[in-house]
């Protein structure tokens, strides 16, 4: 008995996250969701070995998305890009583990890629939801504007 998630579920998640981010998200959410959408489309074009070998094209797409998410994590005032970049980093590490150890099974390789993909999408969705609700960017964003830079609250 197979417990595989149908392909249309991931496609629906990516399209829904992208649509929500474009409709209600801020700049960061739109950039991340666009990167996720482009990465998904590139992956659909280059995915060929079904986990039996290292997916070099998917690795390139994942590394590019990691670059975008890392840049967002370093420049954004929000917390969610840190989680999205971390999950994407783990997705890239799985590719590198597959390169380093050919005995890593195809099922484990692809399953880990799928898991981390969903976690990246969830992080972007949470960021979009918080942007839509108007959540403050982080505690420093709601501080007293007369505070000295770097001042700590007790």
C-alpha cells in the first residue's frame, strides 16, 4: 500500500502560497513566494532521475532559492525568513548528503526534499498571514523612537 502524497497537493500548496503572498503579503513575502514558484517550475522541468541519482538540476534550483531566502533572512525585519532559509538549507544539505553517500536511498532523498519543501512553504504562508494581519516586524520595530540604537529594555 502506497502512502505517497499526490503531486497535485504540492502544486496546490505552491500556487495557494504564491497567490496569498501576492494578494496580501508584503515585499518579503512576495519575493519569497515568487522564488518558491520559480523554483517549483524549474524543478518540474529538470527533475529526471526520480531519486535514483543526484538531481543536479533540482540542486541548482534549490541553491538559488536558498540564496534568495538567505538574503531575505539577512535583510528582513521579520522572523519567518530565518525559518524558511533554514529549511531550504536543509533541503540543499540533503542533496549534498546524496552526493557524499550514494547509499542514501532514493525514497529517503526524495522524502526529505518534499518535507523541507512543505516547511519552506509553511514558513512563507505564516509570514504572509502575519503581514496581512499587520503584525509588527519584530520587537525593535515597536520600541520607543527616542531610545538609543542598541539600547536594551528591562
